[in-house]
C-alpha cells in the first residue's frame, strides 16, 4: 500500500499473538471471542461462517460486534475516522473482514445504504481489502 502524504499516517492495530495463535490452532472462534471479546478476527470468523450457512441475521450481529470493537481499538490507536488502515497488517484484517461481512449481510437483507457505507469504508481504508474480502 502506498501512502498519500496528504492524508494521515496509516493506522495499525496492536498485535494479538495469543488470540491469533488460538485461531490458527483451530480453536472454535466463539471460544476465542469469549476469551478475547475485543478481538475482531474472531468475530469476523463467526460472521463469515454464518454467512456461509445463510444465517444472515447472525452474521450481521457478529460482524457489527467485531466492527465496533475494531473501531474502538482504531480510535485508541490514533485513527480519526478516516485514513489508511492497511490490509497487509494482520491485526487490521479482523476489523476489515468484519466491515466486509457487515456489508455482505446488509446487502442480503436489503440494507443498501449500509452496504454502500461499509464498502466505501473498505475502499477508504485500503482498496486491497475489497478484493481480499471478496466484496469487489
């Protein structure tokens, strides 16, 4: 990702090696979310699985939870509501995956404005996230 010098510096979320290791080891995402409720990657995994099982309302709820937990962390990391949130940084991916899952769930329940808002947030954060999450 190239950085536009006219916009804020990229924001990166803190590393979460314990939570990441649990997911990587195959721990059930709901267990990881229960132990680390502010870990957006666990909520993203739950949302994506629910979407795959056509449990759209569950997916929406999981994605919205991970999205809000990620927003809290981004703000604590200096994000002012705009500027790059690089996809290449794994801790950011959980948040960005939640935004994409929220967009997908919103689209499936006919909430077009929410879909558009989420897709724009992904584009503004890092255009690579749109393709990486299959939203493009």
